C-alpha cells in the first residue's frame, strides 16, 4: 500500500511539473521579448514578422509589429491624434485638455509627479511604451524593463509624429493628421489676413508664480544649431503674425532661449498691438491657475500695466496654459482656434 501511494505521489509531482512548464511556455510566448516565436495573430498576415527594429533617440529597440496595448509617457497629444490602442497616459487631473480623449480610449491615466509611477505603468500591462525624450537614461531603462520602449521629442512634434506613425505602422494616418493641421493653419492665416490682422504685432507673455516671461517664436539649439519652435510659436510660424519689434530685438540677443524673463520696468517697452497672456503651465491645477489669476488681477490695476499700448486699446487675450504650454497636433489646433476666435472677434468690434 505504501509503495502504491509513493508511486502515485511521484506521478502526481511529474504531472504538475509538466503542466507548469506548459503554462510557463505559453505565458513566455505572450511576452514582448518572445514575440518573434508567437504564431501570427488574426491581425497579422501569415509569415509577417511579429517584431520590427525601431531606431529612436535612445537607441534601437525591437517592438511588436502590431502593438495592442500602448502606454504613453508625455506624448499623449501625438498618440491620441492617431487613435491608437492607448492603455495608459499622463494627465494633470481636472481640467486637462486631453482628459476626454483619454477616457474615450479607456486609458488609465496617472497624474504627473516628480518621478514616474512605474507600478501604475506596469499595472496597465503595455506591450509597447512610447515616451518623451525629456526623461533620463535611467528612466528609459526602467521603462524598458516593463515593455519595449521607444522615445521621441515632444517639441518637434511634426517630425516625431511621422516617426511614431512609421514605428506603429500608421504612417499614412500620421501624414493625414499633419496635412489636416497644415490645411487648418493655412485657412486660419487667410481668415486673419481678411480681418486685417496679419500686419498687427503680437507679444506673448506667461505669468508664473515668480515672474513674467516673454516668449520668442523659436530658439536655436546650441549643440546642433537647429531651430525649434516654442510653445506659442504657432502665432508667428504657422499663422504668420508679426512679432512685437521689442521682443524681436530681445530675441536677436538671445537666440538660444525659448523665452526671456522681464522685469516690471521692462514691460512698458512692449509695443505689441495685441498681447496674449497666460498663467501657470501645462501641469497647473485649477487652484494654482485661480491663484495666479487673482495675483494678476491686482497687477492689472497698476500704472505699469495700464501704460501698455495693447491694454489701452483693450486688446488683451487671455489663453489657457494647459494647451498653450504644450505641443502636438491637438494642442496646436486649439491654439489656432483661440487666435482666430479672439482676433477676428476683436476686429469685428
């Protein structure tokens, strides 16, 4: 009896090991690292490679040919414009201009913080991560432990969108998004010219908790010499509106900077016909923006502010920093809407 029991126990153990090995093998084949050995799915053509090598800012990464669960790390604007299967994205919480689109995708969202919440990203079970180049090498390596990770520059969004589209097999869609945006900008430029706004000068000011910053249309990278657009650069670059001559002079002296901090004494030097003003930044909470607005309301009563030509002409346009201090086809499209609505309405009055 004891011998029979012993034989039965050994057989049971062997069977359990066999079953665990089979399950482990099946699970391993579903992991991105083993994707090349997985049978073609219904979304793939028979014999089509299941992975592809993608070159990006941090190197070359082997990614799924048809990713089904993509996590975005600070590139939500571009990825949402492509309608790809997004399962994770970054948000600021209430009031963020991409919240509705993230919800439509059913994507889990994480509030921006001082560091990446790797546990939240892991919980979303992505098979591909698309991240901003703003992160450090250590962040990239940690993300790569969760899923294959590719990185792109958020500021150079048109070029990055084309590269992302190619990496995800959505090159045609990316081109369509860019073409549609360019067409919108061209039509807006015509509308502004028809409203006699194209010859008016513009300045863009951002108020933070500490200072005033006047933005330039673009800036030059010191290392490469390449010129990059700034966040409000759409006003000048795409819509062709004139830069305040004072800001233009400041820009010539500091071509490598996106903006310039100005003192109260320097503000009256602005000669712009129209002044765009924003407060806070892309990550500002409702309370932070409200506090900044209250602080600015006090400043609006000062003689310094009242001396500005645009203020005298009541040609001040307040815009939301959440999309103005961001970049991408969605944010920039909203900026165009803001400019056309504000300036053509002002001219009509």
